C-alpha cells in the first residue's frame, strides 16, 4: 500500500469515528409538500425558520409525494421559497402510507422509536380552505417541539391539516 492511501484511510477512519460519536437527533419532523399547493408555498418560510432554530436537536425532512413531480421542479420550488430542508421524493407513496399523510402541507413529529408525537399543521394561519389569518396565532409544531425537548407531553397532539389533498390509491 502506498503511504498516501494509508494516510487517507487513517484520516477517513478518524473522521468516520468523529461522525459516529456525534449524537444524532432523537426527534424527526417530516413535512409533506406539494410544489403547486399555495398553502405549501406559504408555509415553507415558517417551517424553514423552525428547521434553522432546532437544527442541532431535531432532524427535518421534506417529503414530496406527487407521483409526477421531478427533481428539477422541486429544486425550482426550493429556490423560489429559499427552502433548504433535506428532501425525499415519494412518488410511490411509501412514506405517505406509512405515516398516513393526507394533505400538503402536513407535518409529523416522530420520536426516536418512530412514534408519532404530533401530526397536523405547522400553525393555525390556514384554518379552513380559503380561510386564513394574516399571521398565525398558535404555533402547533413549535409548541410540540418545545414540549418534547423539555420532557413534557405535547399540548396538542393532532390538528387536521388544511391544504391540498394527497391523491393516492
């Protein structure tokens, strides 16, 4: 073996060791989004703010369940709305079915055992199709995160999300 290769392996091994020692967040938040859904579009900035605030303690992931959406369309959406949350396309609805998501946007807060702690809307800005407040008055997801991170029960565990229905069979 040449010396550069061995040095590279040692460096990689050390880096992998450091990565393995870094604690992984025990909480995850999934948000199901549709690039063409106006409520998804209007919710992204508040979700991104939460992802930024809790980045060191919670893993956030965007799920795009539309069967026909392309990576290019998702990238354009993310650029237009300054959305930087890691993403996954779910055209076969594996995650939609697993978590029984019905609407975009819909958020699901999961614990380390993949149990649902909160399901619903990010906040209460949109309270009925076509009906919304100028700004939210209740921060459902933030409240659920704060409670969970402080070892308290989630104050509201489920809210019916308002948005665009996920079409699947």
